[in-house]
């Protein structure tokens, strides 16, 4: 999973991991059964969750003390983000990546278009970076939905996160000066969206809205947004990353949710290439071998692996489509508390008649309390994660899930990409910093720091000749 903004951390010293564990013996010594026995905590679903459903509520900031509390914190942030405000979930009212470098005000969230999945600061030479309307995932691969449209992504930041990110942009030298870091209460949410139409309806029980999506064009074998051209379409929410900074955890708590009908959710550690499911899902056709799922085909850096891959500029349809499986239903969390938190949280949301009761928390990953400090943090990545150490969202990290990835490490999670070294591997490397956990910092900067928002098609004699002239 190594590209311009996602550098896999490999070969970390076991000594570092041992030191982190010894630093917090209470947290790591608790047994899974003891954690599950008292989960969820008393009155959590009846008295605590409702406080995050208020219009004036803020994201949780208290330091969790147990596995159960970490996952409860993630669920609290999910409730906060999905609370309906003026007819739309709260996260849609937050600022997006484009606003970091433009003065364009937020889109009105009452009626009409409620979501912008097309970047407003298109740079023709570099493509649009992952952020406001990504058509590729963080590893540079595209997930093609069942109707041939790409799965889109959007990033939404609360004011605390946005203001700190704006002060640390690479383009204006803020990152290099590093005058501040994210503060307790900062939060960011990344959503994935299924474009409807072409024979595909919204998954039952999903949140739907209208969105501006980019019109794509094939330029000499590279499919990318056609300038600022957009079209208004219907989309359904497939997944939501929920990321918040609490006390004692400047690395952020990283959690993720998926719609319950996205794909087969396999019990942790049971993935087998010869397995299959008899049921149809939004992104999976019944009977498809799991070994034929999660296959990366369209990439922003390499030609397709599957012969006959195509893109029709008139219909905006890619072929072939892809099958998806969630390899680890709780990301390898050892505590057994995630299903308990899910059940309590979903019951609460169902009691509120919320459509978001149909979304499932996959898990949360974090570091040991107060461990994320420089310079030690420079050597921290996926292998130092705690909780859901193989966390992935099948619609956002489709192609890098354990055990299918080939990066050599024993675990893979959000910290494989979101770490202090995110910008140290480019041709013009930047210093490792705590702030580097954020991937919105390259907004408006040179293309080397971004994930190009484009995919390559097979080279034909015509496109090869055009490319040779460049």
C-alpha cells in the first residue's frame, strides 16, 4: 500500500511494541471475557448516546479506558455525525477538503444538491487528489460498483480539524513550519458513496441523497475528471470512517462503519480463497469465490490487470465490475465487545427511527495512551495498533485487507497510511511530524504529495502514440 501519501510501515522493532504494552499494563492485561462481561457500560445506550444526538453536541473527548469504551467512543462519534440537522446528517454540513484552499462557502444542506463529490479546484496536470470527490481509494485503485460506476469518496472535517489542517498545509509552508498539531475534539469523517441508476437501486435501509459527481473523460488512456464538469445524480451511503482525537490519544481513534448489505462480512481470520456466500449483496454476486473478490484492476499508476477492461465516456460506465468481501468482520479485535456495542447502538438508533441503525461498526484501532509523541512516534505504524488491528472498510480499503495484501507485515490497519511518515517518501521528502496523520494536507500542493484521482486504461496503438509525443 505504498504510494505518494500512503507508505506502509514495515519491520518495526518488537521492543517498541513491548514498551508500549508495558506502559499501560491495566489496558493490555485485561482479559477479553472481563471486557465483554461489562460491555456496554451502564446506561450507555439509554443515557450517554442520546447526548450526542443533540444539535449542540460535540464529538466525544474523554479518554477511553477499556476496549469496550474505545468502541463506544467510535459509536458516539457516529451518532454525532449522522444526527439529522436541517434534513441532512450532520457530517454533510462540515467543511470539505476543497475549502482548505478556496473561499467557496459550504453548500446549503436544505433541499437540492446536498453533497459535492466533484473537486472545485481541479488541476489538469495532476488530477484531483483524494478528498472532495475521489474516484480512487487511498492505495490508488478504483472500486467499480455493480452498475459500472466508480465508488466515490468524500472527506468532511469539523471546525477544529479544519482550522488546524488549514494552518499546516504543504502548499503554504504550514506543514514545514509545524506551528501546531490537532487538538482534543478534532474529528474527520470519510464517506463512500454508491451512484444509483443503470439498473441499481439504493440498498434497502441506506441513506440516500443527491450529489454533484465529476464527468470523466479518457485522455490518452487516462480516465480523469473533465475539468469542472459535473452531473447531478442520486447516491447511497455505503461506508463512513469515524475519526476523533480524544484526551491521551493524539494519534486519533480510527473507526469505520458499513451498510449491513454491502458485502459478506467474514468472521475474523476465516477468509479462504475457496469460500463463497450463497447470498447476493450490494457489491457481491452470490456464489462468487472469495478469491475472485477484492481484485484490484483499475489503478492510477498501472494498466488494468484484466483484459477487456473498458470505459465508455458517453455512459460513464467502466467494465468489468467487481465483487467485494469484508475479510475481517471486526478487524481482528480480541475483546468480543464490538458486537455488544453494535447491538446496543443499533437498538438506540432504531428507537429513534434512524436509517443509520442499518449501518454496522466494524471496529476501532488506536495506540497505547500518551504513546504518540515525537520522536518515538516516527517509528509507529500498523504493528503498534491496538484493538481492531486488521481494520478495513470493504468500500474504502477494498484491496489492502488482511490476509490478501502482500506487504509482508503481520497486521494492516489505518496506521499503515496515517502516520508521521506519510510525506517522507516523496521525491522532495518532508520531515516526519505528528500532523502527517492527515491526508488533506497536500490540498493545492504539488502532485507528488497526493493520490492522483485518475485511472489508466489499456494502451491502444492510438493512445500509445499520443503518450509517446508527450
